[in-house]
C-alpha cells in the first residue's frame, strides 16, 4: 500500500473512490504490459524468425544432401523443395566449380569443359556482401548477406557434402522473413490493443460489480455513525464479502439494541434524577413548612406563658384565658406532629396493612355519621348513595382516614347550595368512592400540587381553622400502599374527590370470591 501511494500519490488520495483507484492502477499495469508486449514483439519476432530460419536451413541442407545421393529424379525433387521453401541452391565440386544452380535448374555435365563453367559463372550476377558469419558444427556455417544492387538480404547456409570436398550453398531471402515478422507484429499489436480495450471494459464492469457491496456497506456504516440502524446489507455472495455484510448487520442490530437499552436507562436515570430533585425539593419545602407551622403555636405559647407569669405576679383575671389558649395551641401542635408521623410511616412503607373484607355501606356510615352535626352547623347537607351489595377489600381503618379527609375537606370548602354527595359505584378498576361538594373549582395549575405536604389552595384561610395541608398527602400514601388510584376533578358546580377500593365479587352459584 505504501508503494502504491508513492507510485500514485494523486490517485490514492481520499477524493477518489476505491473503484476509481483499483481501475486506475489496474489500467496502468495492463497498459504497461500491453506496450511491453508490442515492443517486445516488434523486436523479438524478427530475431526469433531468423533463429528459426537458421535451424530450418540446416535441416534443408541435410535433406538436399540426402536427395543428392538417394533421389531418382533429382531435378524434380529439388524444384519442389526450392519452390516450397523459397530457397536457392548452389552445389560446388571439390574444385569449387559450380555443378548445380537452381537459377538454371540443371546439373552441369562434363566437368572437364571449363568453358561451360565460365559461361555459368557469367550467368550469375550476384553482388553479395557478407554482413555476419557464424560457424556451425561439421565445418558448416551461416552467413548474412546483402545484395548491394537490389538491397535484398539473404541468409546463406554453407556445408560440405560427403567426403569428396563438394560444397552446398543454400540461399534464403530474409526480406520474406522480415515481412512476415512485420505482419505478425502488426497483427499481435492489433490483437493486443483490442484485448486491452476488452480487458478495460470487462475490468470496469467487474470492479463495478465487485465494489458495489463495499459502496453499500460504506453508506450503511455512515448511517450507523449517525445512529441510524434501520438500513441493512442485502445478502451478497457466500464469500468473505457476504460474511462482512452479515457481520455489519449483526453489529448494527447489536448497536441498535444497545442504544435502545442505553436510551431507556438514560431516560430512567433522568427520571430518577428528576425524582430525586423533586424529593429533595419536597423535603426542603416540608422542613420549611413544618418549621413555619410549628413556629406559630410555639410563639403563641411563649407569649401567653409570659403573660401568665406576669399575671401570677399581679393576680390577673386573664390567667385562665391564657391557659386555655396555650392548651389549644398545644393540641394543634400535637395533632400536626401526629399527622406528620403518620405520613412518614405511610410513605416509608413501615405501616403494615391489615387487609380484610368489609361492607362498603357500613364502612361509609361508620366514617361519615359523625359529620352530620358538623355539616348542619355549617349549613351543609350530606347525601349518601351507597348500594347494599358492595364488598370491599383492604385496610378499613386506613381507607377510613382517606374518606375522613375527603368529607372534612368537603364540609370545610363547600359553598353555594352546600351539598356533599358521597357515591360508591362499581368500575373495572374497583369500587369508586367519590365525595362531591358544591363550591369553587380548584385552579387547574394547582391540581398536581394539592397532594403535596403543607400545600393549601386557600391561602386566605387561617391556620387557626386546623388545616395544615397534610391530609391529602396521607390520602396519597394510603392509596399507594393499597396500589389503588386516587383523583380529583372539577365537576359542574363543584369539585369531586375520588379513591378506589378493591372489590370482592361473590359468585352466588358456588360461593367463590374474586378480589379485583
């Protein structure tokens, strides 16, 4: 990879895709190889042809020597051999006299007739110049010749014949070899160029197919980096690319599950942190409110105690009145402390429930009958709509505290017609106990806060009336201990508070019970 970066610094830069890089590098090396083939072909083919021709002419020399000694029709056989191989043959005797020349195609007779030799020597008009010479085994040699008149090039094979000193010369024009070599070179070059073009097209198509999975996987991993795990790699081949795509899908699924789990845990952690913040805020508000509620009676007690002390010295007639105020404030403090202790026990879960079955009608009567006189004193009327056949399940003492808080608040806040309606109805959740009182609506933005300790919607009422804002917090804690809901709604003409009690449904046919 480092070598490729050094050879192709621009091509290997990040601005080019892997497909372009692979195609460019492969095209470069294929192009170099094609040019190397063309150049080597143009240089080596003539040399190869020449070497091949030299070996071939040696074989022809041996064949001609065989014809001289064994052929029955020497002239015809030589004519066929010369024509088929495009050669010219000369045979000289031991005196170096020409006895056969393919130019005149006949054997010289009468070697003693020197005039004939002169005649045939004159017929030959060769002006050959030796350009190279190479000795072979058995006294033979090869020469390269050039005709100075025609500029034709020849290869000459010279070999002794038999043991009488005769000499064989075989001429072959190299121009034919050069033409054949040139034709071969052009053909090979053309084929190389066509092959190069086909290889480039095939290579591009293959690289397009080969790199497509990587392009898709790169797109998918980029989406994964942006926390988008919806995209998946399609099934590729069964090789390493397919395994890589499957691994990316597995990784994507694992990361998606991990991110979902982490998100849920973060949401839960944020909720827990927010809950802790609310609890801490509520704790601070609780301490502040409790301190405020206790500060007032303590100050009153202190003031009246000092008044008594002063009255003892002066025999003041107001001493009894001062003592009554101190006793009243002490009762209020005691009730506040008791309610705070009750709330603490309920919220901590340390208060065990004594759950049992109980009749709803009797339960309502026991809790609310004592409020009839108080309601009459305030000019209010309590209306009870309780069926006879409802049976609840829970701790009636704790649930009685819930109903007690609802009814006392209803009497305290009722206005207008001053009607208080207590209903009990069957629902899928359980028995719904509701207490409705006519009067002003609770502001919608204050409804979530009324269940908090020391919170009072009516800031104008004096603490002397005995409302510390803890009652509904106790309602909330008791209902959560029973795992049953509670609610408040602004209804037409007033406000309705409700809480739910588990219902016991009795089957008349077999006497079985179902606590729902």
